[in-house]
C-alpha cells in the first residue's frame, strides 16, 4: 500500500495564504476589542503544542473523544464496512485519536484509504511517516495533504466509487463562529456526493466550571499555546511583541456561548508590525481574544445538520454526555 505526502502550501499557494494571514491580523487588530481568529495559531509548533493540550487530563474534549472511539469503534466499523470507503480527515493534527479507529479497521482487514489534511505541514508530514512505520503491512493506503481544508478536498479524485467519510474532530468546528460553521458545513456538503458521511466532534454545553478547568491548566500549556501566536506574528509579519508583557486566561462567555481565550497586556505598550506598517497600541490590562470554542446543544447540532442538507445518522456520546461525535449523511 502507498504512503504519500503532498504539500499544497508552497509557491503561489504560500504567498496567497500569507496575504490571507496578514489580512486576518489587520482586521482582528482593528476590532474593538481586539479579536484574532483561532486558526492563526496553527503553524508547526502551534500544532505540536495543541497535541500537548490533548494530553492534559483535564482537557475533556480530547479525553471524551478518545473514550467515544474506544467504546464505539465496532459500531463505526459496522456502519462503514458495507461499502468501500475513504476516510478524509480535516485538520487531522497528529491524528492521535483517529489511530484508534484506523487500527481497528486494519485489524478487521478492511481495505481503505486515509487522507489527513492539515494546514500545518509538519503535522501532516510526521503523521504520514508515523503511519508508514506502523502500518506498512496493512490494507490502508495514506495520502497526507498539507493544505487549507477545501484546497485539500479539491485535490482528491472525485471519480472514485468509494464512499467518503469526512472526519472533523476535536471540536475544531467550535473554533468557528456559528454563521461561519454553517457556511463551512454547507460548502463541505457541496464538495461531497449523495450518501457520503461526515463525522463531526462537538463539545456540548455543560457546567461552566468544567469548561473553566478544561481551558486553564495549572501547567500553563494553554498560556504557552496562546502566547505562541505572538511569536508567529513576530516571525511572519516582522512584529516586535514581547511575550513577557502578556498573560492569558480562558473563560466561558454566556453571551457568545463560547470559551474565549484572551491574552492581556500587563502594561501600556505599543507594538510595531512591519508588514502592516502599523503601530498597535495596548492599554494596561487591555485584552485581545485569541481563541473561540463554541459549545453546542443537541438542538443546535440537529438544526445545523438539517438546515445544511444532511440527515443525522447517529450520535456517539462519552459516558458523561460531555461530547458527541455526530455522524451525518449527505442529502442531495
Ligand atoms: C483543534 S485542532 C484539532 C486537531 C485534531 N483533529 C484533534 O482532534 O486533536 C485543529 C487542527 O486543524 C488544523 N487547521 C486549522 N485551520 C485549518 C485550515 N484552514 N485548513 C486545514 N487545517 C486547519 C490545525 O492545524 C489543527 O491541527
């Protein structure tokens, strides 16, 4: 079986994604209060720090999804094994949780293709290498693609007779504000065929105290993750942020239904961003939002699926009903 890697982020694609990055930063820093979108944090190191987050015992989204895959891997296999299929994973990261499913499918001697897509080149490259090392004797072939979600999807051959199963795990959908999430799942449906499946990991609304603990670890990994964004701005845009002048905290906002991470400027300061030719002023203790993780109710998930042209096939919960992997079928 083959284990391949494609990088769609070099050359012209790289310069257009750099321009998109600069635009998003300018727009976010011009807002009052300042607010940057979550996807800016995912360069190679950002993706590695996120893997550390998924290993924190208190970070329930990852722990719950691991439990779901361990408990429901047979049910998922039964659902899939009727037809030839291709697993496409959007924002695969280190693919750690997905390997619980892949391993089970391999043990069941199923023949399938796994296509992890991620904006982080390092994450995809490492994932393909790790899978090749472990599963080179299996019936799974792998094509890792370093790309933005939809650039990666458009690169996959559509003339295959295999059913596509698109995985969008880890509550990554929660990083999108509701209208953007709706646009995303609609666009996803347009790029799939009738009968294809998507499986989306949603973190469910719960006691805000649990949410606070999940996003404020005592070891400071979340703070390191969010402050890493300042390093990215320094490197990509020639900014002169001093990380030691900022601290981070995450908290649930009942108005937006999201856990929002903010970094706070510990003093009055002005930062220069060379690529934007702009000085950005921060007042003492002014906040800048760096992450957004929307928490869904089951009613909202049902509404999102049906309004966007999908039929819900199954809901897989963890034992505490904190998280759901929602499986939808594309209707055309
Ligand atoms: C919240 S993490 C989830 C990682 C993994 N799926 C998990 O469940 O642990 C989001 C992942 O999506 C990737 N990502 C973010 N924006 C992306 C985009 N526009 N296109 C492709 N990948 C993206 C990040 O690099 C990161 O690996």
